[in-house]
C-alpha cells in the first residue's frame, strides 16, 4: 500500500508537471496570438491612414477640376451635373 501511495504521488506529480507545461504552452500561444492581432491592427490602421490621405488628394484634384470646369464651361458643367444626378436618381430607385 505504501508503494501504491508513492506511485500515485509520482503520477500526480507527473500530471501536475504536465498541467504546468500545458498552461505555459497555452500562455505562449495566447501571447503570440495577441502579438499577431496587435500587428494586424497596426497594419490596418496604417493602411487606413494611407487610404484616407489618398482620398483627400483625389478629392482635392476633383475639386480643382470641377472649379476649372465651372469657370471655363459653366453650361457644360451644369449639363453634366444634371445627367449625373439623373443617373444616380434612376439607380437609387432601382
């Protein structure tokens, strides 16, 4: 019976070590996943910032083109705006 007791203690110790190792592995995996998520969020934020800057450049170029068009050809610009408005309205209802 003493042997049985020491054997179960040894096995219990093995299980305890195995549980500790599993806990360490789980902690390491959680840390790695956290790092990957953090990197992904940073990448998305960087890409969003770049996209926003590019959209601002395009908007400024579009504004400049519209201003020039209004000054150079006001009636043509008005006609194009009316056609675009009609098409958008037709698509909106569909």
